[in-house]
C-alpha cells in the first residue's frame, strides 16, 4: 500500500511539473499503462511511464496528421469561374 501511494505521489508530481502541451496523451496513457503494469507482475510505475510515453507519441502523431490535413485542404487551388 505504501509503495502504491509513493508511486501515485511521484506520478502526480511528474504530471503537474509537465507543461500542458507535453502532458497531452500522457495522463490517459499513464493510467492505462499503470493498471496494465500492476496486473502484469506489480510493475505499475513502469507501466505508467511506458503508457505516458506511448500516449504522448500517439497524441503528437495525431496532431501532425491533423496539421497535414489542414495544410493540404488550404493549399488546394480555387477554381476559376
């Protein structure tokens, strides 16, 4: 129990220290990874860290894809009448 509380405190401190843009995707990934890590051999902290990294990667990839779609749609030429 004590180990879980310390882990939660460390995770909370890390999340509050991260900026808003850096935390995008991290919180959801950390929660899912922490739960999965806990049930896969009591490695909740390792799972939370990995989940955070994966969540951030996916959020950044999604943001890049949205930027490319917006640039692609705004770069189309306007047809002449």
